[in-house]
C-alpha cells in the first residue's frame, strides 16, 4: 500500500465538502493553528520553490500552499509539502496542530530530531517523513497516536532502537523505518499490529533473531528485513502467512533450510529473496505452486541439490538467481534444467555461477527468452563449446562463462550481441582466433578473455568498441604486433592487460591516447624498440608494467609527467643509460622494478630509492652508489659525472674543460 493512499482519500473528502463556505462562515478562525504554522515557517531555512511566502496574512491559513483544513471547524487537517526541496526542522509547536490527520514532508531536506510533541496529535493517521535527514531516535510516545495507519520514515539518519511501544498502534497498516542507522532487536510487540500490511526494516544495523510473533500478522503482504545483522532461522510461522507476496531477508546471517512446502503455504509469493545468508538444503520443488512468482534470488548461500524442473511452469519469472551456492554434482547433464525454461518468456536474469554444475552447455540455451539480459554460468564444471545459438539472446548485457573447462573457438555469433556490456570468458580452454565480429559489440565496457589458449593476432576491429574500459587478454598464445587501434583506444580508462603472450614489434606511438587509463600491463611478451615518449600523456596511470620484453634505449625523461604512478616495472629488458632522478620525485611510487637491464651509473637516493624493500635493481652490473642496504660499490668520479649529464649538461661540460686544463 502506498503511503499516499490515505492522502488521496482525505483530499477527496475535502473537495466534496466545500471548504470555501466554511471559511466564509467564520468557522475557520483558529489562532493556535495559525501561530503553529508560522512557527513552522520560521524553522524553514531554505525554500527554493518559494512556498513559504504564500504563508502570510493576506490569505487565510487554510489557503496556504500545502495546508488543508477541516471544512467543518476550519482546523488544519493536512500538512502536505512533499518534494518541495525545503531545508529546515520541525518545531515542537507542531504538537499544537491537534486536528492534524496527515503530515507529508517526504523528499525534502529536513534535519534535527522528530519532536516528541508529535505524540500529542491523537487524530494523526498518516505520518510520512521519508527521504529527509532526520536524526536522533524515533519518539516512543508516537504510540499515543492511536489512529496512525501509516508511519513512514525511510531514508533518514535515525538511530537507537525501534520503540517497543509501536506495538500498541493497532491500526497501523504501513510501517517503514528502512535505510536508517537503527540498532538493537526487532521488537516482539510488532506481532500485535494486527492490521499491518507492510513491514520494512531493511538496511539498518538490527541484530538478534526474527521474533516468532511476526507470524501472527495474518494480513501481512510485504516483509522486508534485508541488509541487517539478523541471525538465527526464519520462524516457520512466517512461512505460513498465506497473504505474504513480498519476502526479502537478504544480506543477513540467517541459516536453516527453506521449508519444502513453502510454495503451498505462501501461494501468493511474487518476490522470494534470501541472498547472502547461510541457508542450506535443496530448492523447494513446491515453489512451482506459487504461480505468481516473478523474482527468486538466493545467491551466495549453501543450497545443494538440483534445480527442480517443475519450476519451468512459472511463466512470470524475470529474475532467477542462485549464483554462488553448492548446487549440482559436477556430473553430466547438470544444466539440462535449461531445457524446461522456454516458458520463462519474461526472464531477464539467470544466475547460476559459482556452483558445481557439470556437463556440456546445452544447445537449449538458444531457446531462452530474448528478454534475457544477464546470464552467468561461470565458475562451474562445464566443458565443451559455446553453442552457436547463444547469438539468439540479442538483449544480453552480461554473459559470464568464466572459470569452466569450455573449449573450442569463440562463436562468431557472440558478435551479434550488440547490447553486451560485460563479456567474461577467462580461465577456460578456448582456442583459435578472437573473432573479428567482437568489434560489433559497441556497448562493451569490460572484456575478459585471459588464461585461455587463444592464438593469432588481436583483430583491429576491437578498436570499434568505443565504450571499452577494461580489456584483459593475458596468458594466451596471441602474437603479432599490438594493433594501434587497440593500444590507442582512448575509452580504456581502467586497465589494458596483454601480458604473457608473444606480441612483437614496437610499442605504438598511439599508446599516448590512453590518457585516462589506470593500469597498462604489456609484460612478458616480445616487444622491442624504445619506450615511446608519448607514454607520458597517460597521466592517469597508477600501474605500468613493461617487464619481460626486449625494449631498449633509455628511460624517457618525459615519463616524469606520470605523477600518479604507484607501481612501475621495466624489469627484464635491454634498457641502458642511467636511472633518471625524476623517479625519486614520484611521490606516490611504492614499487619500482628495474632489475635485469643494462642500466649504469649512480643510483638516486631520493624518494623511493631510500626504501630498500620497495625497489629492485638486481642484474644491472654497472650500477653504483645508492643507500647502503643495496651493498653496491661506491661510484667513481666518472660515474657521478656521467650520471649528471642528463640533468645539467652545461655544468658537466665546464667541469670537463677544467680537468683538461689541469691535465695540460
């Protein structure tokens, strides 16, 4: 039930009853109400929509914006200032508006505590303070508002416990205190709220167990206690509330088994969610009896057994998520269940990753609903190839098949999934070439294909994936030059990892287009040539790894522009020259590996070079100096002079001239 329902009814009564005639007849005058409203106005600090200026003596207060009066006695009956972007607080004088039946301040910026004086409003039926910044505790004397049907304080900053006294509000239909900082236990007295339809306590810091007394709420439709620290088991009595259609206990510390007859005792279920808990046992076959089910989500539990085929008759399901459980046995035919899902014509999410399903990926995957947006089957024990029919799932946004034993080539049909944003095929046994059709995936943001047996070159067409932020093709058998279309793809803002392949050629100048990238790892390939100076344009870099190649030349001085670097690895190359002083001036640098090159001369001592455990320079036999922990030989005068050439060539030249004169 929406909290605005009561307002609609009250407003209708007011319209019918003729407020104008009541004001004209003189029955509306009430100085107490007028003064209380003006005090409320005085506690408004910001009013961007200019609501409060209408609250003046040129109009009767019953005509002020947001104020509705009782047509019989002229007393203020409703205060409705929803979504006016008001800043301020509620003064204690609110308690003087003793004929108030409804207060709606939803979606503003009110702060401070909810005044205790609200407990004086004995006619109050509807209190909506949701989506504000109220702090402090829920007033316990709210229990004196015996007519209250709606108490809605969602998304504030309330603290303390849920008052036990709320259990005396026998007419309460709607109780929502979710998204606050409430602590303590769920009061058993809530079981006394015999009229309650909605109970939402989610996203607080509640502890303890779910009271058995909740099962007494025979008219409860919505039960939401997710994202707390609740432990123990769900009382069986709650599973017997036949009116319940929304059940969400996700992200707690609950345990126990799901009742085998839950689909019979809760036949009206539409949402059944208990993810991120410690539930065990099988998925109840009886869920097929709850014909209205639309969402079933018990991801991240310890459920076992198989997926009941009978669930295939649930035509309204749009989300079916059992990621990260212990379902399946690793044997063949683990996903044959998919053959029975053709009736799930509204399916958007199918999550089965992180289980123990074995066997081949069935061809029936092609018959899943074209409304499917997320298909996650990763981290199972699947083998065989990806069926070509996967290309039929044209609305897929997330396709996850990682961490299996899948082999064969990647189907060309994957390139028809133009809505795809996330493609995870890593840690499998895929072989052959990367299909150029993947370049059609213009919505792709993350591509993971590392740890396979892919070979050949990277298709330049991948450069058309203009929204790509992450690409990882590491640990394959890829070869050839790195296409400039890939290394220069400016949308790559998180990482490009091509390590442990056999790429050859030089690092393209276009690498400088990666000005937003945070990680670039091209290590353990066969790249040659010099480090391009254009790399200095990648000013967002935090991790740069070019180790294990055949790079040569000096470390470019221009790289001093990479001030955000935290990790730098140029190890196992053929770099020569001196270690630049600027590396010691990179204040965020925490790890530096220059080992096994042909570097020479004096080692700087500034910055990271003063931390022995943070640098590696082994395998450069012509280095000298540095901190004592490095145990390197002292630098000769020639070494010192040559090390300074890069920084002050004019000074060095003058010193050389003096030496020559002395020699003469």
